[in-house]
C-alpha cells in the first residue's frame, strides 16, 4: 500500500484564507471599538452639557404662569379694571388620569354639582396633554386648605393662587371697557395659524381674553408676557419641591389710561336711574371724552366668572337692551337737537336770519298739514327765536329754502354720519340722507330714487331717515362750542405711558365765526331766557356760569290721527325719545354734553336737561379754574357818599347787612 502524498500547496492556501479572515474580523472589531470609543467621547465630552440639560429636564418641570393683565385707569389714575388674588383648583390632563374617580374624590372636598362636573369633563376632553383645567375658581380659604392637605393623595390635582380680573365700578364702565372671559373654541381656531399667539398660554385655565371694548381692542397690549415656575418632579410628573430661584417672572401687560373721569361717569349712571339711553361728555378744547354712559348696563364681573344660559338670555331678551352700547352703537333720530345744524346750513346757504315766519301751530304744504309741537303756535319767529322756542314751522320752511344737500353737508361737517377713531370697535355711522344717498339706497326701485320735496321739512326738524348716536351729538355740540376746530373725540389717553394724539390737531370748521356765534346765541337763550324750552331745568346754580343747550323730542310713531301726544298711558316702546345737548360755560366753553332718553316720553327739556345739568355740574366743579371762578367773591359795589360813616378809615367796614349779590346776566335777546 502506497503512502499518502502531502500536498503543501493546499496547506498554504488554507492558512492564507485563515489569515485573511482573521485580519478582516480584527479590522471590523477594531473599527467597532473605535466607533464606540468615538461615540462615548462625543457623549461624555462634546454633548455632556446637552444631556445634563435633558436629565435636568426630566427632573425639573416648568409650569406656565399667566402674566398679570395690564391695568385700565381713568384720567386721574383711578383703577377701572384691575386684578385680585384668586384661589383655584386645577386638574392636569394625563393619559393615566381617571377623571371620574378624581372628581368623586374632589367632590368630598369642594362642591361639584352636575353641571360643573359635565363642564370639567368637557374641558378635559378638549385640553392638550399635560394642560391644567380649572375645576373651581374663587375658593374660600377653608376649601383651599382642605385640598392642599389632601394633595399628596390626589394625583394630577393642584390648588394654587392666581389672579382674576375685577371691575371696581361694576356696570358704570361696562360698555366702554368691556370684559374678559375664558378662551373659546372660536378664539383658539382664530389663533391657530397666528405665530404671534402663545398657544400654551391660550390653553391655560387662568388666562382670560378680551371680549369687548378696551379689553378687546387692546388685548395684545394688556396681556403681557407669560412666565414659569420651576419645580422638581418625580417619575410620574408629580411635584416634589419648588425651586423659586429658577422661576421665570412674567411681564405684566401695559397700563392703559383713558380720558374718562370716574366721578363724572358714576354721576351720569346715577342720574339715568332706570331709564334707557346714553350720556356723553366731551372737552370742548381738546376732544377728550370725560363720560360715555349707556343704560341700563350690566356687571362685567359676572361675565368674568361666566354667565349661565338663563342669565345671558335674560340680559339679551330684556326690552331695554342692556348689552347694547347706546352711546355709540344705538342710533336715534336727533329731533330738535338737529335744528342748530340746520340753522348753520341755512346761514351758510344765504338765508336771512331776520326774515320772520309766522307759526300758527300748523302749515299746509304738499297736500297735508305739518304740525308744530305747540298747538297754538309761536307767532312770528326769526331764526334766534325759532331756536330758543324750537319752532317746527320755522324749520320746516327754512329747510326747504336751504335744501337737503346743504343740510347734509353741514351735518357731516359737524360730525354726523361719521365713525371716529377712538380706539374701540362698535360705532355705528348712523345716516345723513341726501339726494345722492337716495340714488344709492334705492337702485332696485327707480321710482323711489328721487328726493321728494315732502321729505325736506321732516329733515329740518331732525326726523325722517336721519339717524345719529349720542357720541355724534356730543361731537356736534363740542364743535359748536369751540366755534373754530372740527374737534375729534379721544378716549385713549395713553398706552404704556405713551401719550396718544390730541383731538384738537384738526382742521378748522367750514363755517364763519359770525354764523357760529349767532346759533350759539340761540342755544344760550334756550337755557337762560325765561321763555326758553329748557330754562327751568338748565340753571346750574354756580354763580355767573351759564349753560347753553338745545332740547329735542324724536317721534317713533305718527301722530296724524292721534288726539294727544301725551304718552302717560302708552307702551314704553311707543313713547317719544327725549334728547338734550348743552355746553358750559357759555362765555368760555369747556365741556359739552349730550343726553338721550330712549322712549322717555314728551319733552327733552323735562327729561334730558335736568340730567345734563347734574352731570355738567360735576364736570365744572372738578375743573380747578372753573371752581376758582365760582368761589371768587363777587365784587362789592362802590358805597355812596352818604353811606360812609364819619371818621371811619377807608378799610373799615360799614356796619349793616352786606349788599345782595348781583343777579346772573341773562342770555342774549333779539
């Protein structure tokens, strides 16, 4: 048997394969170790700080803190909207949260009825994960303490102290300032694609958003910037301890100062009583609005807490509409308060103010009899007497002489039909009709596009299609009193300490000084001539200071077939509107006021003038210069020679009663 042969080349080949594999595996292992070492070096040397922060992030949690909302102040610094402490109960949404069991436990500590329970479940369902949801606001100290004692046993439950908006004057400023309320689904939808909105803040239960008036118009400025509290948490996210040194302080919202005066505003609300209407007071020198009251009003604090369905329905359906701002949203026929504007238009158009018109109580024109409010008539009237007596017959005929276009131009120049930039939304323009307006308004009915002559007489007494608001009436009166500038109203005095533009930086009025003085003289006679329509209720009782004004009564129904215009037994909504406008002092105008009493009955001088007088008295008495004038002693008359006591020194007083003060001068007469 032959010996096996040894093939050396096979052995060498096998050894070569082994060495190659060894080198390959060694290289791969070395590369892996190198990569692992490099990664370890990167983690421990390069990214150490990042992972330390992530670790701290798991250990510490930042909880959002809503910023204190900015204050709203009156012109003197009196708070009109501020913040107060609020003990609240919160539940944080989490995937492991047993909502029903948690609410059962909380119901043993605080009152949770069925409606509140349903609201909480709904809020938790729509809230994002880890977002707190309010269970209860304004807890008492006892309730707050009970929850905090049991807090370790209640996962995801927190009782803390936040802030809530408060309106110290309740309803006095409700329409102007507005109110704040919880963020609604509509608000969230509107803010979804807005990069300037803080989405986390909008979902926070302690955050409120402006819903009306100044609160809505300046919501961004009033919000401020959110902060955060730093807290150490366990693996389940429960707070172990707070770390105050790591807190991020919130930035309060900006302070907004209004031109309104709290004393004048509150007096206006007081004198309106149960009436429906508005009072606006405006500074005749710079356009500052000192008062904007609408009645009946509502308590804005109730909206902050949240109204129930029946509560809101009662407000919305009340006949006198407390939710409507009658100072600038409600529009009314101005009635005879429009006659000074018609007089200005007539004078500008060349009508002679001394041409007399006979008023017998009725005037036949266009196939019908036009009535004056005074059944027996006023007799012969010139323009001054017609303003003083508010003679309808005179202004029917004067309107025809002037024409609707001239009247409309004068009305717009005096502020009617305008929307003013006062910083808050809600104004209605009203309507100043003219032939061009009819063409636009009745495009689909060519037969009604023509301005008929029979429409002009009603225009002359502030009726027909004409509609204005109380703000426009105040602007008209202030411009008339200023007699030079087309003043603009200003409501926002400053935002964050930055003064807003004055309402006096405006062009001049397009009327001559003589014409304005003539009409003002008629308004002075209304309030100060014993035969004026507002004499009895327009006496201020402040020394020699007089008020000039104009009464107005606006019909809301036809009286053609009615025996009497008395409204004692008429339903409220069928009664006439009462209006009054005035400015004072007549010889140095400072303040203008407009008053509208919705469905107040017959007589603007009876319903409107007394209220205007009381509000005007407060405005005048708060003015240091006017107060000094009132308190200044009357000059004593020179003593006759026979009354000087023989031997008395010139500075020695003569015994006897002091002389009676001179009577206040009467208004101008023709």
